C-alpha cells in the first residue's frame, strides 16, 4: 500500500511512520510533506497514493486549502490534535480521523474501513475532496488541544491546558508544562501564538507566551509595566511589554 503523509511536526511524522509500519508492515511511504503548497505540487506531479494521512494545521496554512487548489484523488485520513466535536464539522468524505499521538490500533481501524468499503462496493472510497468552505466555516478558527513532545526516547502529548508557558531561548522554542518541565518544540513563538487559544494564552513580550491559569502574581514594574510571576517560574524577564500592558489588562479582565 502506497501512503503519502502530510504532516509538519517532525515528532508526529516520525510517530506516524512507526505506528503505520506496526499496523501495515507492507506499507510504503512515498513522501512526508509539511506544507499546503508542497502537497499541491506533489499531487500534481505524482501518481496517486492509495491513501493519504493528512494533518490539519500545516506550516503554511490549513490542509483544507489543498482541496480547493487541486484534486485529491484518493481517500484521506486526518491526523489531528483537535477534539472529536470539531472533527465532526469536516468529516465528510474522509475515511476516518485519528487523534494524536496516533497509535497503530487507530491506523488499523481506519485501514479496515478503507478495505471494507472497497470490498463491499467493489470500488475505492470517494476521494478526499469535499465542501471546503462549509467545513472551514463549521470548524471555525482551530486551536490545537495538544502538542507532542520528546521525553528522552519517548514521545508524549501535552494538553494545551497543561502548558504553563512557552518561551524562546536563543534560536530554540520551549514549552513548559504544569510540572515545570521544559521541552524543546519545533514551532517558533510566532507559530505557537497562532496555535494557542488567545482566551487562555497571551504573549507578554518577545520571549514569553503565558497561560492565565499559570499566573501566581502580578507586580507593578518601572515605566508603567508589569512583572508576572508564574507558579512554576519566577524569572526577571517575565515583563509585560509597555505596548501590551493595556491589552494584557483587558485580557485578564474578560
């Protein structure tokens, strides 16, 4: 079975390949693509795979955009960190969806549905194209509900609500969980700002995004600024930028 993987998280892609090989040892991964544009170009220049495992949030936009730019000639299984209630909004012609971190049992179940459809009807399931505008409208603005992180040799999910803060250090970006453990992540701070729900997360300066539930104290600081103390972190540079103070107050007072 020829498989195309569309995924922009390296850890998620590695995990998907590992679990796919457990579920389908004979599978052949034709490629791993991390952008909408790259996927469109690939589909326009290569024979169709048997099936595509496709993330929703890609490096350059939502994967829904792929369907409006080219024909997707095969079934699609969405791999996503969004919860089930949101998935229902766009589960139209896809075979199935699986929540991250993907497990071999999830893949086996999706492939079994694919085979059952093909056997019972004598044809492959319908291609992945579906009413994109309607799906996006129903889904609304998606924010990730969990992130995959590497802990030694293990890969584990961290729920968005359990993220204490996100911070940059040098050229790297780190996620700190509710236990105070930091994990190197593949996203930039700018990307994390788009992926996290602004109702709960706020970027206080160029270095930090904080969770409102993580705030322990707020202290008046020089120049009409504010210094934030988090339950698991009390750093001198947790200062709300002067230009963001009013917005920060409004965010806290929602």
